[in-house]
């Protein structure tokens, strides 16, 4: 089993739609969780950290379910500029803060 | 620009040659990380430094790979006797490191060095 699993997509959605990505992780002792965004042939950029209480940043909402070892990202009112690959990222305990990435979920927002 | 910088951005080399990449982290950050990313995959951890000390190395980092951070600022990653399987994007990231606050673990990436081994 992979340490971090994501549906690779692609998710093709119309502009203005709401889209949700899910991710599962295998290490129950993992402490920190993040979503990164990566545009084609560019570096990953931190989108948001994911906290136990859930957190929201504008159109983006992240949720963490430790019991199910599950992380989600919700994007509301999607824009063309949201088209990218979204990487689910986990920082395992005792891992010295190294990050373990999923393979990413590709989102394409269309007119 | 005060972000993470990497040099060169692209490197094409022949199999068997040695290559060296440089990373300059965000100046206030004491942790520096190297990752490798191949097409269709997420980045994979290679190694990291806290100041000048190399604290962890992945099993991916064969003995042909060596990384240094001699003064706790910039870092270099050298690959000796390159192989075609080394072709990838090599990403550097930096963070504040642990300090009790989750935001101190947030890692910020440089633009990467794309290596092509012919």
C-alpha cells in the first residue's frame, strides 16, 4: 500500500463548479498534513496546511479525519486558473519533517 | 526575490558524467531538503539538513549521490557517474524547522533543476 494515495484524475469541471479531492494515508501516527498545488513543469507550491479542526482559505476548505486517515480538499466556485495538479502531502512522525507526497490529482477547469 | 533559488535550471549530460546542483534556501530557514520528481509522480524525499548537519538520507540516495551544506546556508547535490535513470527534476525546499508551531514545518520549494541524462 502506498503511504499516500490519491485519485490521479483528471477531474474535468466547468467554471464555477465545486470539486472535492480525497486522499488517504497509511501512517496513523502522521502529524502534519498539507495540500500543495503544482502547475505543469513548475515546483509544488503550498496551498494550505490541514489542521484537525479543518480550515478554510477563501474558496478552499481542507478537512482531516484522523480516525479514517483521510484528508480532503474542497474548491468552490472553481476558476480556470485553478487548473493544476493538487498534491496531498503528509509529514510522518519521526520522519524529521520530510514530506511524503501522493502522486497528485489533476484538475482541469473548463469554460 | 527572497524565495528558494536553484542553479542550474536545466542540465543535459552524458551518461557517466558527474553533475552538481546548487540550492540557496530562504535566508531565515535552518532546514533544507532535497527531493526528486519524475513524470507523473509526486516528489520523493532524498535528504535533509538542519543547519550544516545532514540528519537523514533516503534509501533512494545511492552512494553515487552526495549532498553538502558546509556553512549551513546554501547546499550542493552531486551525482557521480550519472545514469539514464537519474533523469528527473531535482527540487530543493527549505523550512524554519521545528519550533512548536505547525507553520514552522511548512516547506517552500525552489524552481528545481531538470536533469536529462543522455
